[in-house]
């Protein structure tokens, strides 16, 4: 499979344009929605590339989805670099966005900048994403100055799960609404190339979208955003039976895998696989 996909990606007849940072503003101006999905490894990246997804995010959600942690806090820089490199090898024209994990930028701006450089230099990312508030603005400025495009993530910010007391929708009261609007303005003034709005009241997300010049990419924030992002496992039904209100499950791959594995197991136990006449070459 991977060889075919790789050949197709490299084929001269594949005319899809590479999605670059300047495209973000073009999409905003032309009202063409931006589509983003997470991916954590090479084969997922190949599939996202084949589906012509605009932006592939190596999110720190990999700590929960791929590593089985209860939240994103344990994810390290080395783990991020490792996954970003895998995804890099599967992408050609989709833009590769990499998350700054918890602890990689909160301690000092110098450390934040050095870690962002690692994601581009060692991982091959084209841009980084970090959770933002007024405190993050000076770091975003420094990143942009260093040539590193930065996406600011506001609303539910999973790295602040302890402060936010879980993942409750943000922007439902006036104080929270004003705080989000101010954060969005701060991030854009600092030079953020896009805003990721996670679980923000849809009316507030629409208001922010209409008032900033960079695109907003929403998750659980309604249809008024300039684009949408979903987590790979949620979109594909991996593992089976786990859904969230803001997610649309486009396939039940998890159940298909369980069925295939059970089929294989039964075939081995009953002697159907491998067939008697099968010879190794
Ligand atoms: O880490 C992640 O997957 C995210 C989601 C909000 C898309 O940031």
C-alpha cells in the first residue's frame, strides 16, 4: 500500500498545490474552508495526503490517542519530534503543523523558541501550535521574528486541564467571552498565522472569526469558523464505541479492525489459515 501511495504522491500528474502558510489568508479572503486532521504516524499521513487534507496536525492529543495517557500533560518534546518525523515522511503537499507539548514553552521564551526550532529543524514541521493567552504573545512574536509560523490555540486548552477543571465549553458567560475575544486579538497582534478555537461557544467563535484577519479553525466551536479540525481516532471511530458530541464519526474503522482480528483468530484456531497448500517462497 505505502509504495503505491508514495508513487502516486510523487507522480507528475498529481497537480495538487502545496498548502503553504500564505494560503491561509487566501482561504480566509476567498471563504474556502480549511480542513485539518491530526495524524501521528507515517501511514496515517500518507492517507491524509491522499485525501488532500490541507493541514495535518501532529497534536499532543497523541499522548491520549496513541500512548494511552489520561491527558496530554506527559507528552515530551522528544516524543513530539519522533512523531513529527514519522508524519513528515508521509506528507508531500499537506502542511505539517506540530504541537508544542506541555512544558516546552511555559518555562521561558528562550526554551519555547529553542523547542519550536527543534520541531522545524529535526521534525520537518512547517509551523507550530501552542496554547495561548496574553502571556504567550511575546513568544509568538519571537517565533515569527525567527521565521516560525505559529498557530495560537484558545478556548479549551488541554494543557490547562487542571486549571480549567476538565474540558468545559468556554465563552458561555460575559467574562469568559471577553477573555476569549481579548486573547484572540492578542494572538493575532503578536503575529499568529491562524487561531485554533477549541470548544468555544459557537456565537463567540463566529464573532472572533469575523473580527480577526487570520483564519480560525474550530473543533467543537460551531460552523462559523474558517475551517475545522478533527482528531484522527474520533473521526474514524478508533477505538469503537467512544464518541463526543462535537465529533462526527465518518467511519467505524475500530469495529472493522476488531472484526478482522476475530476472523483471523478463528481462522488460525480452526486451521483455515494458513491454507495447507501454502508454500513459502
Ligand atoms: O492535540 C490536538 O489534537 C489538538 C486538537 C484540538 C485538534 O490540539
